[in-house]
C-alpha cells in the first residue's frame, strides 16, 4: 500500500519517473553514447547561457568566443574557470533573464561552509532527484522502503515548513535523526531502533554514521544493514572500516556539492564512485590548469538553466580510478575525494553538534551576504570555549552576535563564545582547511 502511495506521489513530480526510467538506461551507455548525450546537452546549455545570462555573455565576448565554438566536451577548456568568489560577487548577473520554468532558491555551504544562495530550475531538480532514486535503487530500494536519515536539520525554519516536512517524511517512510544534538542517549536509542526495526537504507554524513558505528562497536554489536550510504563529507578509510565492522560491507559513498547536487555515486562493486555524466562534466586539473588524473575538481552543470554553472572549481580535489568497473557502467570512476572534512563539537552538557550546525545558523541569518563573509571557522579550544572567526571587513551587529550565542548555548549548554574578524583561515598540517575544528581531537586532524 505504501509503495503504491509513494509511487503516486512520485507521479505528481512532473517528469520524475520518466527521467528515472531514462537514467536507468543511460547508466549502461557506451562511452560514445555518453559523449553524444553530453554534447547535445552542452550545446543547448551554451546557446541558452550566451543568449540570456549577462555574466557569460560578457565573459564569452571578452574571450572572443561564440556559442558555436563550444560543441565538443573538449571545447569546454576554452572557457575560463570560475570559483565560489565569482559566484558570490556576480550572483545577480549569473541569473538567466529567460527562464520559463518554475525556479527555486536554495542555500549551500560548499567546501568552506560559508552559505551561498543558488537558483535551480524545475528540470534540474527533476534530474537530480531521479539520479538520487537511481542510486537508491542500485542499493535495492523499492518505493516506500524505510530510510533512516542521520544528518542536519534546519536550525532557523518556520513552523509551517517544519510541519510540511514532517508529513512528507511520514508518507515517504523517512525517519530523521538530527546530528545537531547527538549524545549517548540519542546514539543508544538509534542503535536499539536499528536492531528492532532496521531501515532498508541508513543514510547520513560520513562523520555522523561513523559515530553511530563506533557506538555499536562499543556495545560489541554487529547489526547487518542492507545498505549504508554516506555523503556530504570525505569518507575516510578508517571510518569506512568501522562502519563495515558495525553494519556490514554494503557501504555506498556519494559525492556531490551544493552547486550541482549529485556528482558521483558508488556502485555495487565498490570500486569507486561513477560520475553522473548525464548531469555533470567533471575534469581534474593540476595547479597550472592542465588536465590530470588527480587534481582540482572542475565541474559543469549540464542542467541548470536558471543559474548556469560552467567550468566551476568547487574547492575539492580528487583522483580518477584507472580500472574499468566490473558493473558494466562506462562512466568515469572517481577513486578518492579530498573534499570537505569536518568535526563534531561537543558541549559540556554532553551534546555533540555536527559542523553543518554552524552553516545552518549562519545561513539562516544570511550573514554571508549581509557582512560579505568569505570564510569562517569555528574552533573549540576547551569543552566550554568556542572561537568563531569570520573573514570579513565588517563588524557583526550586537543583535546577530546575540542570536548566534543563544543558538549555540541552546544546543551545547552555557559556552564562552568569542566572535572575531580575521584576515584568513590557516590550513591544518594535513593541508586541509577545516571550517569546524575541535582542538579536543587535535591528534586526529594533525593541527
Ligand atoms: Zn561500477
């Protein structure tokens, strides 16, 4: 019955089931077929972008490029690379003046955690949703199966929005546990719920699922789950090992970024993550900008017509796997992502909050736009002392500072919070920029 209802709900999302059926086929396309599919989409996107997006019209004209110059995937190299700062400072000029579809706005943290406001058109939402369901189905998901989500919630959200989400979760059989207030009791309850009524799929931030696995192992438990999928952060080998020890071998990592949603998904052979070539073109380039098998991720979103994102350096680095996967998919495989790394902050009340907690607070207050914040970092020096550093020229208002303090105290207990302006954020010894860092775990991150 539930499966019937969920399927009917899917039908109401205009074009979703049709797109899913198409993607179930295209995932087994030959290399030539994939290339043709991408190039057809690319030509359409470039024409639309040149004609209706002021930023790209000017960029193309400056480079003396015409839409006809970009026909093949390799032609993309003619277009200069843009980055997050480009998106931030040209946001309005990156919007298409000719979009007939319904559009939606969303906020993303990106690799630095600083929220950025982006716009999508309906067709992009459909394809990214369909890619997600294709991924779930590759793990054995059927409509209406129980999914347990262990990740962030919106900290600043209206009552109506919260209520609507609750109803939708009931219909879709989604069970949500927030990683913004994790403590021993929450983890223990979650473990017993996994034992009593296991979900078909457990899905969460890599660090959150790892935390749950460690708890199960603490209890000496092994709970075989059908599938576990991790997302939003780099899944380290030490985390995957623990998750497998606790929940079995069916761990599927996923890579995406807020600017394009889905980028790559691990398949059932677990050889790496296949790029969703139907939706993105992904290149890796070295620091000089030359193509490489390992380097900076440069992505082109083939489906966003509302705010086209072409040749975008998202701040992550990755490497390609050299093998051909035995699952018969011919799309390129990503071996390793050096993406986002984040930490939990633990309050003296015993609660842990995931790094995304801070992105949600700052995003909800629209701080990045209001104070031109380029980066931020939250450092936990002691169990009851946090330092929040903003890379900005502006001073935060007393009111905003007060709200930040109140929200943090609400989740972590009474905490001494220092808020300061800084010129930049240093790297850790591992060469990572961590936007949330607990010095209580200094060893792990080689600060
Ligand atoms: Zn494969």
